[in-house]
C-alpha cells in the first residue's frame, strides 16, 4: 500500500466511523470489533462482511468505496483497523507489515495488487478463466504442479488465500484429502499407463492398465465407464474406483478420455457447484439469460438487476418485490389468497360515475376516467374530481379511517384499512396487465405522433428508443407501486415513517398517472412533452426505494 492509498483509507475510515457512530443499534458490534482488534491484532472477515451488508441500508456509495479498496487491501484489513483502532496502534501495525521479512513465501502483497472488485454481471466463461488464473497463482506460490494446485483450491472453496494458508499450516491434512504424498506435489496427478495385466474390476485379462497417483490399476474401459457414470449423476468429485481411496480424477483426464461433449457437461457441473456454494453469486432469474449476478449487482431493497433488465430479490431469489420485505410479502399473499377480501368492498373492474351514477368499465391503465354518459372526469381510485389531483390535493394513496361508532369500531377500521391497501394493490396489477396488453396499439399511435409532429418531429429510430424507455419506466414504476401498498399496510399507522413514505408514494403515483394519461388520452404531443414526466417518474421511484432502503431489514 503506497502513501496515497493509505491517506485515502484514513479519510475513508473517518467517514465510515462517523456514520457508524450515529447508529445506536450497532454500538455493541462496534465495541466487539474494538475489543477483538485489541486482543488479537486483527478483525475477522465476518465483521467486514457485516459492515458491507449493513451499509446497504444507509450509504451505497460509501459501501462501494469500501469494496474498491480490496484492490490493494484484501478484505479491508487495514481499513477495519483504521476504523476501530487508535492511531498509535495502527502505526505499529503498519511498521510490523513493513519490517516482517520472516516469511519464506510472501504471497499476500502480490495478491493484493491483483484482487479486484467483481462486476455486477458475469459470463460463464469468466469462471473458467478465473479457475485457470487461481490455479496458476497457487501453483506458482507453493511451487507445486497445477493439478495439485487445482485440488487444493477446490477443497478451499476456490479462495486463493485460504488454499495457501491451509496448505502452509497443515500440508499433511491437504495431502490426505487426495491420497497424495509430499513427494508427488510436483507431478501430474492424472491417469498414466502402468503396463499390461488383468483388470480387477471387469476381470478382463491381459489389457493395458492405468492408474492415478495412488497406484490402483484398472483398464481404460473401466475408467471411462466410471467417469461417464459420475458425470451423468452430476458428480464433480470423481475419485479412484478403489474403496477408501480419495485420489481424484483430473479435468484433463475427463477431457482426454470422454471427448468434448462429456467434458462440457462436467465443466458446467463444476461451475454450477461453484456458484451454488458461493453466497455472493446467483443465476439471473430470466430463463433466457445466461448471466451470473454477483453481490455487487445489489441495489436498493436488496434487489439485484441483470444486464438483461431482469430484477430479482437477493434474499428469496424470486422476482423483485421491492419495496416490501420477503416476510411481509408472504404474509400479504396469504391474506390476499384467503378470501378475506371479497367483491362486496373491492370493485376491481367497474364503478359508478360519482356524478350521474352510470357504470364505468376501466379499460386502460390510467386512473383518469371520463364518464361516457355525462363526461365527468374523476379519479378511479378515490372518485374525486380529476382536476383536484394536482399538487398537494393528490393524496388518494393515503388511508383515512372513517369515524365509526360502537364496540366494533376497531375491527371495522382494520377491515377498511386492509380494503384500502388491497384495492390499490389490485388496481395497479390490473393497470399493469392492461397496459401490457395495449402496448402494441399505444406504440403504433405514439410512433406516428412523434415522427410526424408538425413542429418538432424526431427520427423513427430516436422515437423507438424513447418509447422503449417510456414503457419500461411505466412498467417498472407500476410494479413498485403495486408492492408499495402492502409495504405501507405493514408500517405502523400514524407513524412519521408512514407519513413520509406516503408522501413519496403519492408523488410516484401522481407522475405515473400523468404519464399514462399522456400515453392513452393525449394528442398533439412532441418528444419533449414526455421527457419531463419520464424524468419525474424515474427520480421519484429512486427516492421511494432509497427511502425504504434506509430502514430495510436484512
């Protein structure tokens, strides 16, 4: 670490500690870290991981800065010391790092230069290249054959530092896992021809016999059959056929003996096992996408977004349901599916005009309704005149209890409150479905509108790009609004937190309605007429999610 990097970490540590000191809920954790560092001289990686996860709630930019220092400060060891240690002790730690030349093999400094932050999305090829890179690194550091380095890594969860430390601390334990001897660490571990003889497995006489480094000999056909059976089962830990022998088959053996098709399946199983065992990696939820998401794809509300546009909840692995938590989502769906909300008080498809009482059917996503009979314009949700929905008058997202009388007042309020949130939840689902169904028709009309505008026409390519973004924003905001009502339902009624949330929710809904009204009902609009409300929707959705993330439970 050079002087400039150290100065940057000092500044970063001060900012992190400044934030942590304002959070009384982790005061005990801060104390534990301070004591652990004083007693052992270091803070374990679990505490670093906790800090990274904790900052998801409060400051994503600060979190990313902490992750980035891993390029030269592995696991943030020096940074954690700066956060929780006194200045004098940190200086001692620095001096020890600079003066300690007692290690025969200094692998940590070179590794720190090569560690980098994983991108949000990875291709399958990345894992193959990463494996090869790590194998070469361990082989060079420990001066062992790459076959041997491969299995050291495999049994150390593909963690280079862990693999090297484990081997240096207890080489016999590592060797025993693959039935190897210390004299064999520089040899190829693959199958080799031993001569001719009788195969003890199939009893074939006078055939060529092959063995691994363990020395157990079998004919080539038996080895092929054994490998084929194991790959068919999805087993990537293929070992010698001899009982109680753990000598492993190498990747090279699988490729040379079985051909490209079997080797490809074997490699896919290897990669899949590596992904499934790593909590920081997940497959994209889109079945047509082959990308792998890393924990650095996580944004607000623990939602990870892939390059293909698919959004998934990192905790439950399902389609994103922000801003509501996984636990509250399950509670809500249980309520919604339990027939506790009936058609008597949730009218999803038709309503009476507030003025002439003609029955109106909702055939679009916008809440701006016009009665076909008397032409009265009103809000589908609250029934009030549409003109009153501008500015601070737009508040039909808020629940206001009726002043009921009698002993059943509390029960009635609970039912009415549930009805309020469920109706709006259902309305946004229906609106989204309708908008999706009508999208082709809307796009055709708007494309013509934008490219043939009398004063400000735009090119068809630009118009298509704008419309793609427009419909994506409406769909995204509609999804957020859908789950925002169950989220609000589980917030404490009357709390300041709920009031702030409803204020932001109101703005999102207001601008989404404005945008969908333009899409469905307005004519004579140019491209710039759409850009302002589109920006308003984007910024207000971000504000809502950022607000929820500050108090999101991990």
